[in-house]
C-alpha cells in the first residue's frame, strides 16, 4: 500500500490548520506502514487510537474557528465531522485486524476521506477564517491543543 504524500493543493493557507492536517497525514502514513510491514496488532490499535484522539482535537479547533468566523455552513460541517468519527468507531468495533481485506478497506476509507474532506469541505471555509486575525487563530488552536486527551466533542 502506497504512503500518501502531502499535496500543496490541500493547503488551506492557515498555518495551524495546515500543520494539523500534516500531522494527521503522518498518522495516516503510520497506519499504512504498520499494515505494510505486518507489525503486531497492538501497534495497529495504538495508531488508530492516536488518530481518533488527534482528529478530535483537530475537529474541535476547526469547529471553534468556524463558529467564531460565523461560517454559514457550520452545522453541515460539524455533521460531516460527526459522520467521520462515527464511521471510525463503527469500523473499529467490527474490525478484525488479521483480515487483509479489512485492513486495506480501512486505509482506503481514510485516504479517500482525507483527500475529499480537506480538498473540498475544509477549503470551503477559507475565506471566512481568513477574516479572523492570525494571532487569534493561533491562540485558540494552542488553547485547544493544550488539552489534547480531554478534547471530547459535544456529541461524543
Ligand atoms: Fe480539517
Ligand atoms: Fe473539517
């Protein structure tokens, strides 16, 4: 399975968000590496857990920024985030890490989501978030990141 490279076209041109998207990509590539090298199952579970924890923090940041920027499609975007978490939890529940088919389905799902969500839905909020000052974006993101493990979303 191929690793996924950062595509500059996916940039939202907002530094802390691009950085988070790149961290997510690193975690996604860790999932792919573990699958490619047939590493022990506990590594796989760890990395999926790491992804869910990180994605929660990331969604938290985006949702707070979109709210602050009065992004008109906020509710729609939150629903997409929710759908993603629910899908991951569902996959995780029925997941047999020894099944090559399930392993590749999971990676396929993550890759497709990554490209589709960031490339379409995240890019859509750019003009709104650009109205916020870079300093206020930075503070808000840092504040949320400081509570990484505790970042439960309201619908968790
Ligand atoms: Fe995002
Ligand atoms: Fe998003």
